[in-house]
C-alpha cells in the first residue's frame, strides 16, 4: 500500500525546470522558463538560483541557466551515469590498458575543469586525482583542451578576469602566449602539460565534441615524466585523438 504524503510544490517545480532544460538545445533564461512552464518569474528565479548554489545548475555569463557538474557526479554515484560518462568510460579503459597511464574525463564548470570520471594506472607510482576534483582551467592540459572549445571572445574574457598562477618553474605566465597555446589546440587537436602544473608530471589532453553547446568536455592522460618520454608524446596524443573521434561519432548518433 502506498503511504500517503504531501507533495512539495517547490521540489516538483524544480524537477519540471530540469526536465525542460534537458529538452532545450541550449541554456535558458528566467523569462523563457517562466513562459514555457507558466510559472511566476520570481518562483523560477528562486528555484534556479537555489539549484545553482547546489551546483545542479550553472548560471551563464548572459544570465541563462544550464546543467551543472553536480548532475554528472550524482549520476555517477547512483550508478546511472550520464550519457557522456557511459560513452567515454570504455575508451578510458582501452587507453589505460595500452599505456598504463591514468586517464580522466573532465568538463568545464565556469572557470574550473571538473573530473567526472577516471581510470587509474595500475603502476605503483601513479598520478591519482578523485572524481569531483575541480582544477583551474589555466592549470594543466585538460584546462587548455576545454578552453580551446570556447569562442575567442570568451577566451579573452577568461584571461581578462583571471590571473595566471605560477605552479612550477615551467608554468606559462604570459597571457598572450597562453592564449596562443590554447588556440593551437584547435589546429593540432591536442594539448600538452610539460611539468607546468606539477613538477615531474606530464599530461596530454584532447577536446571532445559533445554536440551540446553548453557542455565542453575533454579526456586526458597523465603520467610521470619517465612514463611519457618526449619520443612517445605524439603516439599517445594520436591514441587520445582517435578515441575522441570515436567518442564524438557515437555522441552524434545519440
């Protein structure tokens, strides 16, 4: 017998907003959501900003709303991973088996790269980061790959709003040089971190075409410098780029 209960109207409305956003081709503003659902603007605003505070939604620079990273993390924890994670994970496993490096899937959340999935190296000496970890976009190969998917104006805005932080002696501190490195990722399809974020650690990242304007994603491989010698960089980058192409093909058919 179903136990009687009293529905929570705000919670019900919150899920209707999430459902509406799931069918939208891009972020939606307060007025758009209000018109589509017939809700008062102040109600939509209160719910939307509450969901932003919980990182269920994100507020875009133009005041609209899109899914936040917490949805990916909740989906993974529940064992019902998002389409993106489900699609990418087998490729992370495949590359890890071929290279024995640590593999990561990350998405952009504001000025951060958020790890939403990973496959650890089996080596005794390995680079370990946890799912949910948030990294500055200016740190490492993954951030460069994510930034490369933004428009030039958005990259300029990011660099205008954020100072580059020195993590190691190899960190790029010149904003124009950093921008050119990001733009080069568009041409070559790969970003590199040559001990720029952590000394002794090398990383290779490639952007993923998700076919969702609001989602920038990338996969990256990380290892100790001796695990990724200079003469293996291009071979590992090719593995990642091939995987990215196959991932994007699958996502395009969903």
